[in-house]
């Protein structure tokens, strides 16, 4: 099977690593890819913004399956363009990608389908939004409706902060993404990520993970795209996972099918585990990053036939097979991230890190001659497995310490919630 993988981050490196292990794979291309992905795929200089060029290239090279990593091309309709010329694709149509592309759309679907979520309301005018704040209490959550590069969410502790967020979003800070805003009640509980694969009808659960969004230890500092993750998240017990699939994931898939916009691809449910059960925070329509890295290192079966079945409508309801192990990823980021990152810094020691038992997935790197350097805010995702999260964390940090990246930093407490739940013998120093 000839496969084209689209994207250039740590998520796509993990997918390339896993896809390359499939005996069904004849050829793997990646566009635009990165130096780590180049070990498994032939890199292609295609822009993810140039949909006609991607479609034409895939036709010329007899691509059997396209795997779309990031959300923006999905929201823009790339999957529709590929399907229109008969190419199978892992990822939803533009209509179905509204589950991530529009928070107001998703909230309306939750109301229709009876999916548990926070109390909410959508607004296009600042005066009406401010007038509604009193009924939500404090803290309150203000969200830009569209894609805002992970920056369109404010948890306001005071009314003044909420009003400032409303003015900024509706005032154009995020462009069209903030033309509508959603105000939500603040949910109390522990946040967890649940993944599933669907072909529009069937659903295959794809495991749980817990991400760490704040930049610094102790969950301090600004929000980021993710500073580390581990899987599985034991707080999402098997019973709670079944409940979330039955009450959140499957109703969403069924509702999209009923509406004539079936969802095909990876559905990522961000959940809050409240005192009354799991509630939906948001849907994403692709694998998370760095959650994908820990999921791929745990998955104990061939990924390619699963993705191909989802793309072709032949998926069968069944649980995926997992290694009896935990996985943990530590993100090495460039100094200054998530603000203006210090790109161009040299990176060494990756071979030593992998010799220590980790997979080093490239998230934002490039080659400067023969030297590997940082090219983005999140640079590497150092991922290891172990019998428990404590063992996986010890291996991951041993590998981190083998990497020479003077202009980078990482959190040193990834997995802290899970370590508190594990037996003392599992916890690593």
C-alpha cells in the first residue's frame, strides 16, 4: 500500500514510525515531514495550504491512502478534495471537522444528542456576552469559536478578566476564529484525553492519555500545545471509559451520521471527570500531540489496516490491542516557548538518548548543513515505556539527560498525578 502522511510534527513522526512497521506498507511519503520522519519516509516538498497540489501529487504517485495529521487542512476541506478523486483518506470532511473547527457547532450538537458538557451559550456581540456572565458564576471559561492555535481559551477568575477576554476575542484578536465566542461554566475535576477511530458508523476506542499544558513544573506558567503526556490515564477507569464512549463518543458519531455528515477519522474527546461523571470539554478531529507519541508506543497491533478500514468504511467495532505497559513523553522546547522561541539552537545526543531506551520523536527540527537544530517552539518528544508510569518516566528522563540542547528546556514533573496514584515502588525519583 502506498501511503502519504501529511504534517511535520512529533505526532507525524510517531505515525511514520508506526506505519513503517506494517508489512502492508509498500511506500511511505511524508509532506513536508522533518529530519526524524526522513528515517522512515521519503520527504516531499508540498505545502499543506496547497490543496490542489497535494491532490495532483497523490494522483500522479498512485497513493492508496492519505493520513492527515494536523487539524487545519481538515477544517479547510482537504479530505473532501482527496475523496472527490477517489483517494482514501484518514480524516473527516470539512462538514464533520466542524467538531473541532467550531466550538459553537459542537455545543449545539451536544444539546441535540444529549452529550454531557458544561452549561454554555454562544455570542457574536460583546454587550450580550457580558450581560450573560452573571449566570455562569466564577471562574468562567471564554472561548473563541474557531481554530486559534490553542490560544483561544481563557479561564477567567474575575468578571474583569472575562470582560477583557470577550473584548479581545470579539475585537479581532483571533480574526474570523473569534467572530463568535462561547461562554461556559467552569467544570471541576481531572482532565483526560480519550481517542477513538471511526468510519462514520463503527467505533474503535484508541486509548487514553493525560497531557500537561502549562509550560513549567507544578502546572505553572502559560498554556502550551503540550509539554508532555502519559498513557494510559488510570483515572479514566475501564468503567468510565465505557461510559464516555457510550455517552459522548458514540452519540457524536451517530448524530453526525444522522445529519448526513458522517465522521470518519480520529475523534479526540477532551473530557473532564466530574463528580457526576465524564463531561465533554471539546472535540478534536485528529490525534493529539504529544498524546499520539505515547499511544503509538503502546499500540500492540498494525496501525495501517486500522486506518485503512476507517478510511474505506469497513471498520469493525472492537477494542484495539495494547502492550501491557505505560508510556510517557517529555517535550523538549526551545527557550522562550510558548512565546517567541529561540530557534536555531544545536541539538546533539539523540543516538545516546535512544540507546537509553527511548524513542526521540522530532517535533520541530531542521538540518542546518549536517547539524540538527531547533526549528519551532516544541522541538523533541522523548518517549519511553515501562511497567508503570514511574518506570516509563525514569527511562524518559534518563534519555532527556543524554540530549545536548543548551537552548532548550523541559518540565521535570511529567506524570506527577499518575505517580501519586501508583504504588511507591513504581514512582521514580
